[in-house]
DNA sequence: TTGCCTCGAGATCA
DNA sequence: CTCGAGGCAA
């Protein structure tokens, strides 16, 4: 690590010299120093190739600091002096991502990867090219640059919005505060913040000296560092940033490979391990190489990312609800550890499903201590034939959730008996039931079983539903035990005087809780609907229902048939919805919530026109007039629908450059109208 | 599922 | 100052 010490005396000399010798204005001097420091910083942290001594660097930095102090009006938010931090953030405001941050689909075997490649090759017919990159194990981030200046650093969050951690991001030396070369007006760079192993060990050595507990693993330490309030502390953590994607308008590249080069030229650290591959063999060679080679890397990776290279091919493939179809992660084989199964306990979820949980002798695995692992259901227990006292093999795959994969029969105690799944609810002793065709056992005591009641309320307050600040599972349990809350709507009857007597709740906490409850009334209808916890109504289904039934009364009156007519709503969901609303207590509760002022009516933008009513569209090839996102919006705003493949339901195929198999198939069908982009635009004019 | 950071509450000590 | 809840990230 570079140390930035220097003496004030020398600094003053340098200052005097700068003024005396060159007759520069402070403004000019600041500009020169800034540029020099930026350059040296880049050489040191991005290229790993310093061209001046640490001492000289520190002198220049001190000089710049002094000048900025003297002329604060000339100090830039992206000055190299900001690298050392100092800004303290109280809380990190939420920022919407301009471009959604998708996740990646994971694969764990050669077979799965081959399946993906074959799927890709089916939709895109010619000259496939892939970029293989290392999958860094850290925290994802999005950086916004305005006219080449770092403007925002945002965590991934839920992919739609994240936390503004700009001041902390500025302290990471391998992130340029100002881009090199020509920069577009606005662009977003995505990458991963990691803590190299050496830095991790160094931090732990320091912590040990200070008598502090060492950190468990680099990934959590990196992630935690980004959320520290004192950016000067963040500056002391030797974090690094590896960037792998750029988004924005009119960018000067047309493929992932060119994008990596652009990133590198713009001054980001882009490892040169990425490789352009044309064949399956090349991809698998790359994987194999790094599966072994990763042990020698100075940082941790947990897999390989494979991306279709040209953008027009990526666009052809498009996205699922969560991830691009044009990329996939290959995760290295998970680490395993052997440990003892001490006990099986049973948990009752909000739906009444009873889940067996293995309580394990704590064991160190992939940088964490594993003590518990879900056994999912009775079938899994039977299949593994795990018994109390068994020695089992635990694995921590890409899902993060530890899993029992095997039982070591040689070490089984002689008297170990088969596990009998419990017959009665561990919480309320009601006899459990098992629905036909389902592997889970349920406690049918919906209204009297504490974990089900608490679970429903926890679900309601959760982030994706009402997102009530400063209330968590423990607080709900407290409310329930105090007899204050038995159903969702009871939350809205809570008063300050009810809560203050409760343990651990001071005035401040109570105020936060009540404010959170009040603020929840502003949440849109689809969140409220999701929060009700109707079985099979997740976030996506809730949104779909709200679209089709824009207020709660329409939804409550809908028959199963009407529900099923909605796209993606099947019999199972329709049945669950009507059953929910058939219950008197549910209808009463909803009436109460409505009275309290929760949103039970959807707000949508009106469609611009209905000219595309009944029409279906599919876009293929490289589009030049608009993006796929824009196309989708245009179609929907004009009453049309987007479909995903060429079938007899497709009425219009809009073709861009390089249209391939879809165009061919449409021609074969003969029923599809083929349009150019211009013709499409003319349709909706 | 676990680890890390932050905050409020309550204990401890001056 | 220490503890535990809560939030977040993978």
C-alpha cells in the first residue's frame, strides 16, 4: 500500500517554488496537479506500473490539498484529494437505476452449459461468438459518468434501485474519477468491487493488533466496506474495482469484446483474462483453465461468465424477467465439508408449510460457519435417509444456501433410527395434512398457529411489499405476544402508548415504527396485493392482476374464469385468489385497510392510442431506429402485444439488419406480415 | 444462510 | 460500552 505522508515544510517549499518559478495562477496549478495525480494514480492502481515514487506522489497530493484548502471555490468533487475520504454519510439515499441491473442464470455442469449454448444457437443462426470472463466474488456496482466525470456510485440493490454510495466509491483508487479519452455525455459502468486476498490478510493483521475480531471472508468485508458511513475508513480498505459492462446512448462499440476494450481505454481496471471464444471446446478449455488457475489468482472468483459477443445477437436473444438470455454464469464446483447432524427441528412458515431444518455441528465452509441447512420436505429426508447422529456432507453452492448432499454411512451410529416426519404442528399441535401431489406437510390451523400469523404480518411489512422501515421479525413477534397484532390490519391501530411499554422500544424507535406504518399507505396497489400473501400471488402475478383488475373490488368480484383469461394466470392461481376473497374475515380486513387509506386502486398511464389493438409483434435482427425496450413500450402504449416466438399467433414481424431464423420461419408460415422498422413507425404515427 | 455495518437501548462507570 | 435488531449482499 502506498502511504501518503509528507512534511508540511516541504509542501510549503514546493508551493512557493511553484508560484515563484512559473507564475502560475492557483487555478492553473490546481489543474496541472490534478492531471498529474490522476495520471500517476492510474499508472499505480490500474496499470500496476508506478512512474514516480510514493514520496513524490505524496508531495504533489499535499500541495493540491493545501491549494484546495486555500481556495475552496476551486476544489472539485472529483479531485484526487477526495480519494482519502473524509465525507461522512448519515444514510445512503436510494437511487433508481437508469438501466436495470439484471442477475445471471447459473449453471453448475457441463451439460447445463451445453443446453444453454444449444438454445442460443437455435435462436441466433450465424457466426456465434462468445466472451468468457472471470466471475469476481465481490459486490456489484453501477457507476454513472456525466461528461467523463464520476457522478454516482450505486449498489445493485434489487436491480431496479440501489443505495447511493458515491463518496465511498470515490475512495477506490482503481475507479477513475475522470475518464480518459473521449467520454459520452452520460454513461453507466457496471462491475464488481472486490477485496484482494493480500488486502484482506493485511486488514485482519491490523485488526488483530488492535484486538479486534478478524473478518471471515473477503467478499463480505468488501460488501460491508461499501456501506460504511465514514469514507475515510473506506479509503483505508484496499478495495479494487473490476468493470465489465458499459451502458448508455450512442456508445462507440457493438459487442461485449469491444466494450471491454472501451472500458480499459477509459481508465478502468479490466483484467486481460477475458477471452473471445468461437467454439464449445474453447469455452470449456477456458473454464477448465481457470478452475485450476483460480487458486493462483490474487483474488477470489466463483465461476466464469459466458456472454454472446455481438450486441445485435444479444438483442435477438433478449431477457427473461430476471436475467439476459445471452449470458450465463458457470459456477465452479462448490466446496464441501463433513460434519455431524445433531438434530432436526421443524419450522412453520406463513403458508403453514412445515420445513425440516438440520441443525449441524458448526463447520467452516467457504469462508462461513455453517450450522443449519434446510432439508426441504419429508421426501428429501427419505431420499437421503439422513438420521440423527449421522455424519453428513454439506455443500454451499451458488445458491448461497447450504445443502446436505450425502450421508457417510460408515460413520453412522449403530442405534440411529429412521427419521419419522412429525405428525403434529410443533407450534400449535394441530394434526398436519399433506395435499395430493405436494411434498410438503401443512398445518391447517391458519388462524390459530402463531408462526403463520406472525409470518403473514412479516410478509406484509417486508421490503417487496409495504417496506416498513424499522420493523422486523422480532418486533412483530413482540407485538404478537403482547396481543397487539393478530392480523395485518391491526398494525394500523397501533398507538404510541401501546408500544412504549414494550421492552427495547424507546421513543425514537416507536416514532420510526409509527412513521413507517403511516408511510406504507402510499405504496401502490400491486404491492398491497402482494403483501396480502395470497398463495401463488408473488410480485409478478400481483402486477399482472392489477393490470387486468385495476381496483380491489373488480378483483374481488372476478370469477375463476375471468382470472384465468389473464395472460400467465392459470387455474391454480385463479382458484387461490377466489378462495382468498371468499373468506369473510379477509373481506373485512380489506375493508378496514381501505378505510385506513391504503392504495387499492391502480394508477396507470393511459395508452396513447388503440391502433394496435389485437395486433401482436416480434422484433428481430439488429434494430437501428429504436431499442427493443422502446419498441416494446411503443407497441404496448398503442394497444398491441409483444410475443416471444414465431407462431401462428404472431401477426407482425419487424425485421432489422441481419434477421435470421425468425424471418425465415415467418416466411414459411406465410401468415405473418413482415415490416421494416420505418414501416412499423409509420403504423403508429 | 451467514457476515458485516449501523442504530437504539440499557448497563456501567466516572 | 455492549448487545441485539434490522438491513443488505451474495
